[in-house]
C-alpha cells in the first residue's frame, strides 16, 4: 500500500534505493523533484484506497449475486432497504475513490521510470502484481463511471467484465498489502520534518473525494436529493415523481401494454391456469406498500405502491408453497425481461403485482398495466410490463 522505498524524512525520497530497484540518478532524481512524490503520502493514500476497494468488493459481490443468484443462495426479503444501502455504498464510494486513485498515481508514478525495469524474478513478480492492481483499478473506475452515465463506449458486457476484474484487483490488492505492510506501518508512524505541503495535498484529495460523495449521495439518501447535482437520476424527478431508466418506447412495448385484450396469465406447476384482466386484478383485495426502486447504477427512490399480493394470485392458481416463480415482461429482448422470484420473496406480504404508484395508475414508463415490486431486490429485477407468471 505504500509507495515503495525506505522510510525517509527528507522531501526527495526517490534519490535513495527503492524496493522496486535502485533509482538511476540520470533518469529519476533529476526529473522528479516534487516533494509530493513521497512515500508517506503514498502510504496514507494506499490505506484509504485499501479500505475503499475492500468495501467496493464486498458490496459488489452482494450486488452481483442478488442480480444473478446461484441455486444454493437464498437472499432474504428483509430488511427492505438492504440492497438500496449496499448498492448506494458501492456506487457512491466508488465515485469518491476516483480522486484518491488519481492522487496515488501522481505520487508514485516516477517509479514507473526506474531502470532497469526488471532486476530479478521476485522483482518481476512484484511489478506484475502492481501492474494488475493499477490497470485493474483504472479499468473498474472508468467503466463504472461510464455505466453510471449510461454511456457504453466499450464492446463488452459491463456486468461480466466488472465482476471478474474485481477478483483480479482484490487479489492484487491483498498481495500488495502483504508485500508493503511492514514498510507502510513504519512510514505512517514516522513524523516528517516538513509536513505542511504533504498535509495540504492529502487534504485536497480527501476534500475532492468528500465533495463527490456529497454531490451524489442524494441519489440514494432522499433528504439530500437537491445536492445530487452529479447524479444521473434523482428521487422525485421523473413520471409520477419517480425516475425511469428504460422507457416503454425504448423497450418496444407501447402497443402491447395498451392492448385492451391484455391478460396476466399464471401457468406452469399449478393446479389450474389463471388468466386475469385488469378488471379481475382490481377486483381482488388491494394492498399497499412503501418500497424503494434501487438500481445498480446507485440511485434509489421510495414510492407508495398499490396492487395485488403476488402470493394471493399464486394461491388462486394453486401454486405449491415451495415453488420458484418466474415473471415475464412484454419486452421481447434483453437479459432482464424476466426475473426469478424465490419463495421468501413471493410469500412476503409486501411483494405486489403493482397497478398504481403514488396514488395514480401506473404510467406506461413505470410498467403499465402491471409490474412487480418487492422488498430488497435490484431495480432490474422489479420487472415491468408483466404478462405472464410461470411457476417452476
């Protein structure tokens, strides 16, 4: 986590020997004279980045496995806001990491010019781990920011690349921590003679990180929504005071959703198939729930939903109590046009086939004529424009 090199008390640590190889005075000492290329600064920034990346890795795993649950996993439906919190921490913390990473790279980049670049097998392995850490970190943050902005300027599927690169980065981070632990500990415990410039640099990096967090946290924490000037989505902004990622026009469902002959069909492993019109659904007992839409991009917004409990509709069809359920959208393309609902979720009384939001019939962009809304689920799994429920 430190920048490499011995513990120093002077402002030019690059003039002495380095853990990555002795500095050549012809290529290093004469060119990188800023006192900010300092081992102590690198150590403190490394500690901050270690905490940030560990948090991002843990919350990222939660996000991935909630979106792509394995057969042996059973995510609970409560607490209602679990995914909202973990994904908010993941995205907002990731954005706040950007200035810390830039500051760290500025501090240590002279070491990239050390000569010779490889001095031994152990030295080559150490540099390979650092390369994986730096390259992977930059990749994660750049593609993460582009994903939040809905700008997919890359040819690969973001979710898969982000997931697997996270293991590379975190593994390289653990190797780096083990390699630099003693050096970093000694460095941060040493009191420098001239710390004013270093302290200002660290405070600037920390201030930039805090400013980014303050201007995006409102996308998840509604009371600060007005401050979320950098967030692509803000609570209260959108049809029926609720943000929208994908419109009905973009999904290609406008005509099918407005079809007077629309029916919600319950089929599969049931005693009898059921086909319910909008009037049939409204004739069933109506329930209300206040639940958030929490999206993978980090934004979330609470709303008041009203409709029929999914468990009541499944009871009409005679679905087994241990069944898994798949809800299907009128969309004809996209990997999230369907989603699975585990027993813990569909049996939860807060899981609704929603017909209204915030006291009004669902807008077309919010899933009219019917959508799923359930506690503690990613927004992409709160399937809109439902037309079929399959019991498996």
